[in-house]
């Protein structure tokens, strides 16, 4: 075998001797994938079709020992490293050009304790995998809205989802995290062990190491009352104002979103989406105003398994589409903002894109601002600007639309952003995501990753 060429952290080419590389292969229980291997093209692909990077090496890890081995190999050779869990990173941080990917996707173990209502889940799981195991026992924890999303990235960034108003964010369910640090050590972070790191992992992203498993507190979740209520787009202003007035009155059991979008048949509509988690008869009473307003074009709300709700939007967000998102947090929804949003949607260039509001509050707001790295506890909603398209030739116009809508709506925002919706937007937006917590996170980064070994993320530099 000839020498293996990889990129270093400085961007320079570094050569690894054949014997050294062979020793690395022999020390791994998982597989090492290189360009030209039969599985390479599939292994380098991520969910976002915009991302087209070619790593020189993909280390598919089967357990913590493989992760430690891969980290130490990368440190010894000063390699550029990306970490992949579910591969849903919008800006493509889960893959790199010319460097090494530490791929956790084979690590899909999960153990549910129904008596203690806990789950210990490895970082390669998607929310679909996770929910399948926990729902057997009638249990769940907040986990996004697309079943193919990985548990790791979503949780580490905070983790919004259908259950958040009743039970809090994904990161609020954490009891502990097992982490491989930049020096190749494995430690557990919890309230009792490394509590400073545990604070940072609940919202601080992948800055401090490679999370290999998560211990979650589970909650009882039976069938939910959920689905879409669809209205014609020419009533968008009226629907959005109704949504604005209705949502402050609802109990924590109910989480609602509203989006302007285009149906598969090519018809622009405004859709209210809901999840009531609790007694279904009580949910029918709570949702009555939502369902009788209009009347709607279609009311698809019905009792369904929580797993079914989690995959309800999967077909709208398949792997391979070009995706570019932006967001803002809001304390309120004004008439002027509604007008701005409706006018902006008129010019949407792709029928796959969507624009709307996601409701916060409830259990999210009852966690102290200082208790986790996710600090945006007092927001009422976010604006989600979801650019999706299928033709790479239209990337420029679609990205421009997302940027223009973000700029038009920014004056109405609190100044914060959801870190999991960030693209490769730079340090200013990372600071906006963390606000007053930023310097505390810098200190943590300096303690646990002083050389910024893990920097392919929404990066918090140790010298900021």
C-alpha cells in the first residue's frame, strides 16, 4: 500500500506511512473507507444535497474504542476531522474535504429501562430508531419533527420538537452524556460528574468532544392528537392572525406550528400543524377553535401514534434536496410582521420551500436561563425560513430568497437564533445563538479542547 494522503488542520497535505495506516486499520473493529471503495460514495453523502465533499478517509466506528482510536490517530497526524452522527448538519459539518470523517452511524445501540423511564442511546441513532424502541413502552422524549434526523446533533444544539411545550427541549431530557475528548479520553458528564461540561453540552453543540451516547429521561407519551389543518393562501393573513391570538391561550400539552407552503399538487396554502399530547378527549376540546376556524380546505387532525407524527413530514424533507435555512426568535407576532411574511412568500422561488412560525413556551420556558447552554427560554416563537429545492441550477436564487426574508424579518426579532438552523454563517451568528452564555462557553472550550481540534461545527473558539 502506498502512503495515504490526507489534509491537516492547517489545510496542508500530510502523508501517512503505509505501515502506520495498516496499524490503524488493524486497531479498528469498524471499517475504514477510502475513495475508490465500493461504499465510499454512499458513505460520504449527507442529507443536504448542497454538500458535496470528498473526505480522504471515513472511519466507521462500532463503539467507543473505535472512536478513541480514531481521535488519537487524527491527533497524532494533525488531521482535519469531521464528526458524523445522523448526517443532517445543514452546513455539512458532518463531512469534510480531504480530511477524516469519524462516522458514528453504525453505533445504534439503545437500552430502555421502563421502570426508571430512562434510555441510554448511542450517537448513531436517528429519532426514528430511538422512538421505535421507547414507544414500545409508551415512552418518549422530545426529538425533532423528522424521523431521519440524528439524535446527537439535534440534542446537543438544544432540540426543538413536538413535545417541547409539555416536556421541554431534547437537551432538557439529558441525564448524562458519554464524551470522547480531543485528547482521546472518555468521560461522563452529568450533574454529578463534570457538571460544567454537562451544562455546555445542553445546547453548546459538538464543540467539546464526540458524544458517543446519551442517557435521557423518558416521559409517558401515548397516542397524540395531531396533523395539519389547511387553508387557502389568500386567507394567509387571517390565518396567521388567528394563530397569533390562539396560541397564547393553549395549555402546555399542545404544540403548534403554522407554515405557508405548497402542496404536492402545486397549490400554495397555509397549514396549521399541531400535536396535543395528553387525554385525547380533552385535546378535542382544546383544538376545537383551531378546527372550526375558517372553514379550512382540509382538516387532517386525528389520533395517531407518536411515531406516526414523527414521520409525517419525512416525505417533504427527503435526503438529497438542496437545503438552506435561517431563523429568528420572537417575543410576539405583530400585524406588520405577518404582512411582511405573507408578502415574502409570494416570491418564493421553489415549491418545496416553507415559511412560518414555531411555538415555544410551556416547559421550555420553565427551565432557568442559566441552567443550560441553550439560553433562549423566554421566546414565544421562532420564524423558520426553510429553503428547499431540487435543481442545483437554482441554488443562487433560492439562497437569495432565504437571505432576503431573513433580512426583512430581522427587525421584528429578539436578536437570537437557533443554532441548529444556522448555516456556515460565521462567528457573529454563533454569538447570536449563545448571547450572554458565549464567554462561558469559550472558557469551557479552552478547558476541554484548547487547540480547537473539534472545529467543524458552529464553532466556539477557545481564544475568542
